[in-house]
């Protein structure tokens, strides 16, 4: 017969499998921690951006409110007579 006998120590194979599992676990845990750190950084950046947007919206609303409540006198550029005559002239042109 052409059979080749190989003697393998089962404890050595079991030790190699456990060592490979441990090395793989350590590599994967480093990758997971790195990705988790990136996610936390991106989340904090998004929170800062949203807070800035909310602050800008609040300041815009405050400005609109102050403009609405302000009593700034509005002086028309043209008199009432000029506006009515210009509207009538425009009406005649289009009719």
C-alpha cells in the first residue's frame, strides 16, 4: 500500500486554532473600536451642526420679529397722484 502515515498532535492543532481565534478577535476588536470612535466623532459633528442651524434659525426669527414690531416710518418715493396716473397709463397701454 501507498499510505503515508502522518502523526499529528491534537493538542498542537487545538492550540493553533485557539491562537488563530485569539489573534483574529484582537484584530477585529481594534477595527470595531476604530469604527466606533469615527461614528461618535461624526455624531458629535452632526449635533454641533444641528445646534448651529437651530441658533441661526432662532436669530433669524428674532430679527424678523424685531423688524415686524419696529415702528420705522415708511416714506413713499412717489406721491399718491403719481401712482394713480401711472396705473391708469399702464392700464391703457395693455387694453
